[in-house]
């Protein structure tokens, strides 16, 4: 099957590319890492005006979708331009609240989703699938916390919903968050949500909605990683073409050509997996979780390989924090473990394959 974007989706990607290119995102990323959110929030407003945050919600809540493929397109461009902020988490919160509304728990969606779609609010999410920390809680208007859903985003997520004596799954609006902690990517600011807060929903519907939201988050993260890898490759090819050794551009050396070609092949193989996973989410396919996990592994490993290639070709300057390349290298490393690390995602794919084999 061929997963190719249509003309409208390609035009949307080109619009976002032009918008983010004109915004000078590296300075906004560095400001965000220092806790200065102004330039990053200006980017957020532009993304909202382009309809990015309306893509995950139906029209009944002020959205345009849900459109997982278009979300993947937007996240790819945000990764290519290293846009800071909890974009993935806001998408995941939107998906979670809409899923709860479909199960007749509509109050949280009515309160929050129209604001998220319009860019008037930012949200972040902490779940067992995503780890104990909330991304960019200090820049979010709401920190949503899911508890009692058991294992992570790996094969354990397919375990029975709950055992006797287990606490019920709950969705709460946290009353605040703890101190911001360092991350592999300085612009990914992590904090533990404070316990307690307003209980929004409880029971099996929360477990189902959290699993669904984790799939959206993993797919969006894979798309971001794809964009990060593309940016790293593009910058490295450009650098290899102008850096000279022994009177020749290093890009003309066979060993460098091989590394760059391997990176390109990995990214090109990951691209249809990301788009295919988004299509699976859009159609509600039973294999969607496994397809998302496969896309997450492929895209994040390709981006991580692109970061290693970029460092090797650039040499010592690639490690320099003042050099813009470092922003994408840090993000490639961080996204690799966000919303499901490589081992977790591979277990999920294997578990799905075993289920199909035994059907």
C-alpha cells in the first residue's frame, strides 16, 4: 500500500514550513529552555491560527477533524523547525477528552476542547504510558493526570483492564506542579504534577480514553521525530558540501556519502510507517496501536541515527550548545524515549503479531 500525502496535505505542510521558517525558531527554543515563554507562545498562536490544534477534535467542539494524518503533517513540520511547547501533549489531551465525551463524560471536553482548538489554552498530560512527568507544565494552563491504568505503552498496555483490588483509573486536573527538571532536550521542561486536584472522570472509560490518547501521542511524537531527522539530514548535507579537507568537500568522500545515504534510507522507510499509523488511527483499525508503535520505533531510531551522523560529519562543532544543530540533536535523543521507548514499542508490535497469529 502506498501512503502518500494528497495535494491539500502537501500544501498544508508547505504553509507551516514557510510560517515556521519566517519565525526564527532557534531563538524561541533557547528562550523556552530558559523559562522565557514569550517567543514560543507567539509561535503557538501562529500554529493555532493555521488550525493545527483543531485537527484532533470534531466540529462539535470547534475542531476540524479528527484528522490524524494532518496532525502527523503538522507535527513533522514542528519537528523540522524544532518548535517548542507541549504540542503533542495538547493533541493527546484533546483526543482523551473527546474519547471521554463519546462515552458520555462530556463536561471536561465542553470546557476545555474548544479553548485548546482555538489556541486560547495549552494543556499537558501525565499518564503511566508517558511517564511520571508532565512536559512544559510551567507553560500550560492545565495539567491533566491519569492514574490507575497499569502498565506503560508497551505490551503491558494490552493486559486485562483491571484486577480485583486495583484502584480505578482516574483523570484529574492537577492543582499545580513541582520544580522543573533537566531533560536531554533543554527545551523539554519536565515537572511532576502535584497530587490531588479536581476529579474529572473515573472508571474503565478513563482507561480506554488514556490508551487512545497515548496512541495519538506516540503517533504525533513519531511524526515530530521524522521532522527532526529530516532537519538534521538537511543541515548535515549542506555542511558536508561546504566543509573542506585536503582541498575537497567532505561530502565527496565515500564514507561520508554512505553515512548520509543510510540516514536518508532510514528516514524514507519511516515516513510511510508514520503516515500509515495515522491512517490506522483515522479508520479505527484494530491494529492501530501496533502500527503506531512500529512507526514510533522506525522514526525515532532514524532521527537518532541522523543525530549521530550529524555529529560525526560536523565534528566538535556539533557538540557546541551555541550551534543551532545542538537543538535538533537534543530533541532527537529525547523523543526516542517519549511516549514509549524502543523496547516498549517493539514488545507492543510483537504482542500484536502473536495475537494475529493465534486468531
